[in-house]
C-alpha cells in the first residue's frame, strides 16, 4: 500500500498519470464541476451483504436490471467514503446499492468473493444506487443533476479506529436512518487491488451506465461483530434498508482502505 494517496498519483501502470485525462466543464445549480471528477485522497469502507433475491428484484423494478445473485441470494452493499481531496471539495458519502446486471444477462456468481477477486465479474455487472447521501450541497447537486443519483445532504459521521468501525446516516431532520458499527473480523489474505466499477442510475427516465476508474489496495475481512441498526427515521432510505431486510444484519465481507483514488466519468445511456 502506498504511504499516501497523493504521493502515488504520479504514474499509473500504463505509464501515464492516473489523473491526466481530458476534462469537460459542467455547471450545476450549486457550482461548476469538471468531468471526470477526480478523487485524489480518500478513505473507502465497503460492507457486503446477502439479501433476499425477491426483495432485491422489487427494489429494481422498472429499471431494466435484475439482481446479481450468489447462492440464490442477492448482493447489497453499503459504501462509506471520506473524501479529503476531490475536484468538488472534501465531503463524506454513503451509498446503498444492489449489484445488478441488465435483464437477460447471466445474473449469477459462484461466491461473494468473486466480486472482489475477479475483475470480470465487476465489469459485466454494476451497482444500482438506491440512496446516496452526501455532506455538501455541491456533491448533491452534481450527483442529482448530472447522473440522477438519489442524493440528499445530511450529516455522515464515519470513523475507523483500529478494528472498530462506526458509520452513521442521519436524515435532514437529525433522526437516525442507519448505523453500521462493531468490530471488523479477521483479515482474509493479502490486500486486494481495486478494480474499475460501474454505477447504474436513472435520470429523466433513462438508465445510465457510469464508469468509475479506481486505484487502491484494500484489506478484506469477515464481518466480525459489525451490525446494521435502522433508526426511527421515516426517510426514503430507511424504507429501502427495511425493504432489503438489512436491520440487524451482519455483513459477510468488509473491505477497507485509507488510500483510495478514482475518476468519476459522465454517465452513458444504456
């Protein structure tokens, strides 16, 4: 793992600067952004859950997607980001997503670890974003207006201290939507390199496919004592969490890195 993310952003494996790419200026209601948006220095924590496949299909109804399944269970993720240095400023973000494929494609993988260890699995699938709270107005406006991501602005305290993780999502009124907290499990092997991923979203009735180029190495562990607790908020995100049966559920895998970098590209119509 590099000592710092910024020190490692000079030359990538193909001999080019990871962030040396053409950009396009885009205006939003909260300010300007340049696409692809660069994320220079970030912490990233990913919790992977197995959920009821039928509940996942209902959550994807009308999108043209179907859930990716492993051993007859759908795969939901909670992604926690602490963005310290980005093209749109520092902010926190938490994503609730379902791994999915376009209807009619092969929707099964052999195991959960395939999504972390086999890049081809992630290339043919993607994450459909159900909710994406953020901590700044510009991050919210860019996500909603450019990609149609279901973002809202709120407080998102996220901490990892040694092996104890705590990530909380409050609604705009300050009520608890969700908390993931506890001790992560033992590490599973060596750190794994990150892979480019795809995010699905719907904007103006059109399904978009967005490429996210990444660079990092992450430590994978078991879920340990980590547990989801859904609060008493009536926010839409709390409803989506309940729909998937995540209350009191423990993740099967938990991946962490303090040195995450990425490029978020414009979405392309499917």
